[in-house]
């Protein structure tokens, strides 16, 4: 199921345990991941997070990574895997594994760059009722102005509308870069 970024951050996370965050805006992707992580920690404080990158999937298959992380650790802590994927061709193997009925896992989060509309992995998440997909597009000019204004307000720094306009027109459209 596909959700808008703003709507996703306002809702309670359902029982979905598979998430796909994709797009050019790494700042939005990181906010979504942190939102899910906080929710998982509230539900089960003993959950730990493992980060897997595209290079790791060159050494081990997706199924091997799942097998290694599917068991609770010796203290009964559950694992949530966060995949940071840069290579789209790896998504086909992952999609096949996710289609299996016997796949039981606490939570899996996928972060990836821009995915074409016809990408099968993206379509798989968008059409599924029990998986969440959030596209993270670039910030609009209005969103950049709001971010900048809120930042200066939180820091108790007075700033004119002209200065906000100047910053918003010169900053990139990535949330993470704007905040930094």
C-alpha cells in the first residue's frame, strides 16, 4: 500500500512489518526510518536493528541474511533489518523471497534511491495490502521555507522573509541537506 510522506508520519503504524522508502530525498527517507524505529521500540523495547547494505548482498544472499537474523538473540531480543540498497537488480531476488508465505520476520525496512514507475519491486509494495511504501520526493519551495523558518524559530533567531526566500532558493531540495 502506498502512502504519502506527510500522511505516513501522522498515522499510527499498522501491523505492517515490511516498509519501502524510496526516492531522491534522503532526509525524508531517514525521517521515515526513524519514525518506524521509534514505533517498533515503543512496542518492543528489546528490538535491535541491523543495517545491511548493497555490498553485503554481494557476499551473502537475501535469504542468508534473513536466516542469520530471523532468530531472537540469546536475551530474547528481536531483530529488525534495515536494507540500504543502491543496486536495483538486487530487488528481484528480494521480491521473490518476500512473496513466500512462510516468511516470518519481525520487521524489514528497505531504503533505496529513486525507483522507476514500472519497477516490479515498487509495484509489489504498492499493490500489497500488508506492506507499506512511501515515496520520498524532493522538498518543494514552500516546504523548504517552512523547514528554514521552523529551524530559526526553534533556535530563537530572528530572520526576515527575504532571508528565508534567499535560503530556500539557494538550498538543495533534500531535507537532510537543508537541516544540516
